[in-house]
């Protein structure tokens, strides 16, 4: 393996760059622009047990240095992902892929992971616990250590593949939630998901998006993401995948110094579809600039 290589939960990657779920589809659209096999991996679109149309429109609001979205986990459901999306993906991507899974009950999560578990090209499961718990009053699974741990245990029972729990930053103590997931059997932690944001149209005097509030992402949230990655990486003994506002090779280095083993690129894909390719191409020169021999040597280096 080369100087950009990392090992994430036992899976070797050529480099740490992973387009984030919801920003890269199932890969084949980006494959029309460049060879996506240069990526370390990618996290495919969040998949639920049943098909979802998503939230009403408008769903997107622009912000300085970012955006707000409330797409609402629109996806065709796990059965069509298995029968339609993954076969198309396999034609253009030939490395282990990260399966992002969402749900609205513990049973939903376990069902979807179990259905996907037999796919040999899935290298990891990334379990998004930012969804509302329909049996628990609507609060996100990721807002309490107990609820996040319950999902982790349920998913752990139905797969032997690495399970990474994707945490929401919209909490007061993200470390306690990450530690609870580790104890419950998580192999890694992904963070951060989007912050909660809102815009109001001054002309209509109403919220810009139909859902009123949505997930705030983009370069503006990068310092928050670095802080949370640093806190969690220092508190758990499992790998961390860092994300949130990453838009250049320097950001990747900073995330890894904070403790990330791999780094996801999200909103930047929506403004520049070549951004992940550019980051991978630029990493060696940035490493040389800062005297870095191999990326794996700097993980958690900012003590």
C-alpha cells in the first residue's frame, strides 16, 4: 500500500477519502465524470427498510459557507437497492463500499442491515442514528447513549461486518454517546452529521424550506466537526471517521490529526463534483509541505 493508505476496521483503503452518504448517490452518476475507483471508498445513499419519497419541497436553502437541507432520506427502499442500485454500482466501482443505513425503529435498522449483509462488496455498515425514533416520542436515536446503544446492539447481532455508528452533533455530550456505542459493539464512529439550522425568507417572512428546519452542512461547520472528532477519538478505542465541512486536502490532514482514520467529504460534492478527485491528487504535495511521510502516521497526532 502507498503513503496515502489507511486501514479502517480491518479493511485496507488506498486513501482515506470517502464521499459522504447523500452526496454521492450510488456512485454511477459520478463515474460518468471520472474513475471513482481512485476513492478510498464511498458511503452510498442512506437506505431504509421501505421506500421514502422524502420531505415536501422546497428542501434546500443556501447559506454563507454552507447549505441547509431537509431531503428526508429519500430512497427506493432496501429491496430496490439490492435488485437495482447495487448491480449498477458494481459496474463502475470495484472496491468495498460503505452501506449507510437509516431507520425509524430498532427493528428497521436490524432488518435493513440483515438484508444487505450478504452483499460481498459491502465492506462496512454506517448506521445513521440521527433518525427520529417512532416508538420513543420522535426524538433522535442519537440523542441518548441508551437509544444509540440499543441500535448498535441490534445491528451487531445481524452482521459480522464492521459497524460504524454515525452520530449527530445536536447533543450536549457526544462523548458519552460514542462510548455507549463502543460498549454495545460498534467497530467505529462516524461524525459529525449535520447541525440543525434554519433560514427565513425576508420577503415572505416564512421559513425557506417546507420542513422549517434542516441539516446545516458546508465549510462553516468544519471547526465544530474537528472539535468533536478530537473529543471522541480521545475517548474511545475504536476508529473514527471524520466529516463536516471538509473541502480540501488541508482539511483532511487536520481531521486526521484530530483523530480521524478516514475522512468523508459531503456538501463539497454538491458544489464541485470533482472535489474528491482533487483532494486525492493534492494530498501528496500537501503532505510534503508539512513533512508527512505516510498519512497513517499522523492519526490522532494533535495531542
